[in-house]
C-alpha cells in the first residue's frame, strides 16, 4: 500500500499516475488543492493568492491542457513595478526607461561594471543573495529594486540567503537588453513568464479538481498524527468524527512541509529532528479585496519595492478573468509578508493596504471596499540559506531510506512552480511503479 499525505498538486499528480497500484490519498482540509485553491465570497472568486500557469516542460503542459481541455485562456503578461512615483515594466533590469535620469544612469553604469569585473566561479551555495545581485546586476539595480524589494519580501538581510535558487527566476540580461530597456526599446520578451495561462472561469481550483476523475481513494478531513518509520505505520486523526486510525504502508509519499513531517516521525535520529527545526520560512498575508468601481487597474500584477508601501505585490484577478467578480467592480489580492511568529489583525492589514493603495493611486478615498478578507499563508516561501543546504539533502535521504518520499514545494523545501509539483508527482509515481514491476519479476 502507498500512502499519500496531502492532496495538493504534487499529491494529486502522484495518485493520478499510480494507475494499477494500491494507494490511499489523505487530505486534512475539506477539499483538495493545497494552496492551489480558490474560494468564493460575496459574489467574487479569489485564489489563495496569485496562481498563474507557465510551462517549461512539454509533457506537463500537454497533461494540464488535456485535463482542462478548452478551459484555459492565454494572457500576455502586463506586470509592472511602481517606484519613484512611476510604473516601469517587469522585469526591472531590462525596463528602467521612465525612471529619473540619475536612477537610469546608476543602473546602467552599475551593470556595465559587472561586465568589466567578472566574478570568480563559485558554488552558488557559497554566494549570498546580496553578492549575487551585485555581481550579476550591479549596485544601481541592487539599490533601486532588487535589495529593497527582496528584503521586504523575505524579512531578513539578503546576506543570510544563498543564491542557488535564483538563476531560473532572475536571469542575468545581456548588455544590449539593459541598454534597450534604458532607452525604451522593446524587441523581445524577457523572463520566465512573458505569457501565462489561466482558467476562463472558476479560478485556479479547477486545476486540482481536474485530477479527481482519474483518482480513487481520496479522503478529506484526515490529518497525519505520527509515523513509526521502522514498522512503517502511520496514525491519522479524522477531524470529522474525532477517531484515529493506523495504516501500514510500503511507501509513504508526503507533500506536507518538511518540519511538519519530521516532527511526526517518532523514530528519526535527534540530529535530523534538530536540523528540521532549524529550517526557516516567511509567511504571507493574502488580503483579498473587492472595490465597487470597475478596472481600478489595467495591469495583471504590480511589484512595490519601496518601504512606503507595506505590500510587496498586488494583483488583479478580474483582469485574469472577468468571471471572477461582479460587473462594475474590481478585485485584487494584496500580499504582505511577515515572520511566522508575528501576527496582525484583519483591520490593521486592511487599513495599511488601503493607505498604500491610495498612495499609489490605485484606490481613491471615495472608493467603497465591499470585500476585505485575509488568508494567512503560514508556509509561503522557504529560505534558501546555508542551514538548508546542509539539512535538506540529509533529511530527504534518510526519509527515503525508510520508504518515505517527500516531494512538492514544501516537501522538498524549495522554490518550485505548479508545473514542477505536477512533474514531481509524475516522476515519483513512475519510480514506484518501476520498483513494483521489479519486485514482481524478481
């Protein structure tokens, strides 16, 4: 028996691709999807913050398009950065035209300096995020966007973070790209998501739900309590009736956060438990709002690097799909990061957000806010730091030695996309099927 813990995209994909093998999929919430979910409030549909589909793997793109048939629409990215009281296109490093001339000069000259003084070859784990920014983008871009934005998001000094996760998210441009961006010349799209797909209706939750017809044995409202890894037994709590049950497994697939999994594994070595306790992350308040005025912005999403604004990103769901709201209205999601142990009230967050949105000219003092709802995403972004670089390989290796496979964004404690989560589930299912075939033929 294969037990799968967590019915987010990684868990659903694992189950979907385990055709013919016995498995059970357990989810602690009332519905599948993990953070890839949507909910409805007062006639509006909100995701658990922004979830947009972009693909680098043709097989996963084909699978998603098969699952969702003609339900996806393609959008060309309209994403901007608001700083120095003006909008510049994202990504910053190739779109500095329109900023004050002295800012443009600092960014261009700083970037040129990185080309004149090439950095020595080093392991990305030995290069802190601050150093990566300075060596790849230069002092100007560090000063005017990369450092203030990322410190607002991560809530720690960038000296504490490694840079081994950055390359696919923040590509280094060529000099031509930077000069074109400084002059306002646009001859190509830049970045990993110049276009994206999003459901025409229903929000992002239709993606996890599309896996369900191909899956059996999904049980919701059931939470993992503890795992005896030597005896390969897992105990669960049924949150509806208060009962507990114990299941024996040959393989256990976990998609819950690594610290939560290790805490539940009763017989793991102490040094691995301590290593898991040392993993760090940042939480995010996902403030979903609706305004009784149409098209408060024509953008898809905006970045805010300056400290005058409490949020680091604001997105506009009705610009992804008008079906997510009501006629004559606008909807938005506002993202404010916070340390996991720090908390603010809904009223405090809404007040801060409104003040910042008015300062940016998105809201007017006369605007009527008809929805204001907060989802606190406790595990939002994991820290890539030196401790993670040591701890995660050791933890995952020992878990796998005991028949436990930890996958997904929080299961592998990494920065990955929806596509990656689906891909990891597919790859693991193929591994487990191959192992089963070898066992039967032995």
